[in-house]
């Protein structure tokens, strides 16, 4: 693979490629601070002539603060829940022997590829009958337990030595305490990867919140943005681009800080 | 997907070697271990049963009944209608159109995503040391962003009169079409956007897979006068076959369910040119036809299963 003769050409091609990939985001940021008049001009302007926060102000005339909060609460709860439930189950699958262990693991593994399309109607019926329709818990509950999380945590705990367990037993530590006091503190790297992937998935999730949320009190950012973009404001590009910026920017910032974990996580899910 | 054995590992106590008291102790310990295992599994298993396993079964059940929105409070007092919902789905010209659109989306989108991802990975592996992290991060950025936000941005880019794409095309004298408003270009536009958003994932996985390529073999082939294209074909490609399979399967599964793109950008139009199986299933749910929607969802699910199996076989045979 190593071809040292033409690195300059490689750099040029990669840079061109990079510009192509990044341009939509730059265009979004520039557009979000342009006036509506400027956005409609032919040909379009590059840099905003009179940069203005007006689009963001109009965005927050709507309860976008609330949507932002909903998105954040749901994403944090889903992330914490996944780390908690799947690390317990993943550890038990990796190091303990208990009845139906193999059956349970195969069952969960079998659901790894079930599309949300298949489950959303029964889940909706269930949530309605539990009296949870259009509530924040309804946005959280179905995502607390994800097969992928268990798979990842099990693989991680399999990589930790079993001697820790034996040593704990000899020292008289209880079985459950062995998990919480010995193995869990070592799970930092796996938690980082799983936490980031789960947070991202929840923040960007669309179909389920669209189905369950029916009022401003429970809309998440993507749902609110999609409803504006398909409603009577669908050509108000200033408002839409400001909204898109609000959805994209927090994730981009998180990504910039933690990109190593993101990319490791994706690679780990593929190559194991 | 995993090279690790599926069965729980761990050696466990070897039976029948200790004295009587030792065996009793071991028995107590095994019981304590089983108890701990059950306690640690219980929260997940209960939630999983209620919110995933049960809905999967109920969804199948529902697809054979005449369930509608009015039955939502009594989901079991519905009548069985056999395969009627499946017949309805196949007989519905809009659903057939949606199925064709979804097929086109997959057949064009998956190869493009693989080629773009592999090209980016190979480029980054080509002695690019400085700025490697920057390029990788930049290419991966679209993956982490919300499809809804991205769809909004692309609708803006693709506007016919003053969108960025047509403006740039205008510089070289091309009069760009109304991308999303024209039946002939709408679906293609969504595909290009999907490739742009997803190639970063395949790039990262290919980058990991390229670690498996034998550098010595490359050098030997180069000494024997193999061109870089020949080396790519006969050294690199065979080595990354498992990676290729993984990317192909996961991308296909994702693309078979594409939903947000038409929902936000075209609402399935113009004239159903971009409606997808997922989106039409969602529409049927919106109309209250739960049984029909369930049948459509299961059809998509079955297709996902078949495509996945087919790809496994195809890649294994060679």
C-alpha cells in the first residue's frame, strides 16, 4: 500500500475530497446568519453581507430550548441506562454460569439486526396502553436495552482476565460485589466507546420520537426540525438552517473532542 | 461478525476431584454464581422482553390480523385475516413503486458507498502521515450528524434557481435541473446524499481491515513488476474480503430502511418517485392501517434477511 512517489498528488486529491465533504456544513453555517432576502438572491452570496442572529432569535421564539432539553434528557438517560443494564448483563454472560445463559445470549444476538420498522407499531400500542404516549419516558424506555450494547460489553469483559474473579472469591468478596467493585471500575474504555455511540444514536434518532411525540412538550430536535421543514415554513431557509445548526453543532463539538473513541468504536463494531 | 466463540467462555469448576467438603463448597459457590448471574441479567432481560422481543412477535401476529388504530386499546380482540395484508401490500401500486425505489436506492447506493469509502481509506493509507487524523475526521463528520438536519441542508444546496450545486454547475455552463422536483433526478439526488453521509463509516472499517493486508506480499508483487492496480486486485482485495462483506451487509441493511431522506426532502414525491418502503409503511401506520403496516414492515424484514444471507453466500463461495 505504501507508495511514497506521489504523496503530493494524494494530498491534493484528499484535500479536494475533504472540501467536497465539508462544504454542506460551511454552507449551513453561512446560511444560518444570512437574512431571508439574501438567502433568496440569485446568484447566491458567499459570505453573509449583514450577518444576523435573527434566524436563531426566530428559532427560539418557538420552544426550541425545550426541544433541545428533551433531546439532551433522552440521550443522557438512554446512554446511562445502556451502560448500566448492558454492562451487568454483558459481565454475567462473559464470566458467570447461570441457567438459560446460552439461550438468552442467542436470543439477544438474534435481535441485533431487527429493524425499528418491525417493532415500532407494537411498541406504540404498548406505550399507549401503559398511558405513556407523548411522554418523555416513552422516548427512553424502548432504547434502554439494545442488543448491540450487550454484545459490545460482553466482548469487552471477555477480554478481562478471569483471575480477577477467582482472586475476589478467595478474598471473600460477594459475587455481585465482584462485578461492581472489581470489574466495573475497569470498564472505562468500553464505557467511553459505548456511551458515545449510544448518545449519538439517541440524539439523531428520528422514527420513534416522530411516532410517539405529538406535542411541543415532548418533541426532540430532529422531530421539531422535520416538522418545520415539511410544514408551512418549509421555504423559510433562514429558520431551517439555524435549526439544522442547532441540531448538528453540539454533536460536532462532542465529536471533535472524542473523535478517537467514535472511530475506535465504529471500527471495533466491525472488526472483532 | 465476531471471531469470539458464541458460548460463554470460562472454564468453570472441574467436577468430582475434591473431597466431600470441597464439593459442597463448590456446590454452594455454583449456586451463588448462578444467583448473581440471574440478578445481573434480570433488569436487561425483563426490559428486553417487554420492549423488543415481545413487540417482534406481536408485530408478526398483527400482520395477520385486521388491526386498526381503533383496536389500539384491545390489541387482541382482532380478527385473523390470513395473508390478506400481504396481498394488499403486493396489490398496492404505491407500495410496489416504493419497493422498486428502495431496490434502486440499495443497488446504486451500496456500491457507491463502498467505492467511496474504500477509495478514501486507500488514499489515507498511501503514505499520508501528516494531516491523516484531520482527513479521517473530516470524512467521518457527516456520519455523526442527524439525517434530518443533513436533509434540510441538502434541500437548500439542491434548490434549482440559486442552490450551491446549480450555481457551481452554471460556472461551467451546465444548466442544472430541478434536482428534487424532477422525477428523473430526485431519487438519484437522495442516493448521492446518502453516499456522502455514510461513506465515512465504511472508510473507518476499511482502514481497520487494511491492517490485515500483508505488506511483504505487496513488496514482492511490486518487485515482480505488478502494477499498483494489479496489486490492489490480487493482494489488497482478497485480504479485505471479510471487511468488504461486513460493510456490504451493514450498508445494505441501513439503506433498505431509508426513511428520513424522502420524509424531509421530498415527502416521497414528485409522483412517488422517491417514496421508500419504510416511508410508505409509516404512512400506512399514520392512516391507522396497523395490520397492513405490520405486513409491509415484515416484508422489508424478510428482504433484509434474504439479502444478508445472499451476500454471505456470495462472498464465501469465491
